[in-house]
């Protein structure tokens, strides 16, 4: 679970980021 970390790394609001968050 990367959670916020995934959003910080990608931070583009892509669908991949959303899935990575969960």
C-alpha cells in the first residue's frame, strides 16, 4: 500500500495512480 506516496511520485492524477493508492 503506497497510498499518498504513489500520489506524490506520480502526482498527475492518472488512473494508474488511483489504482496504486488502493
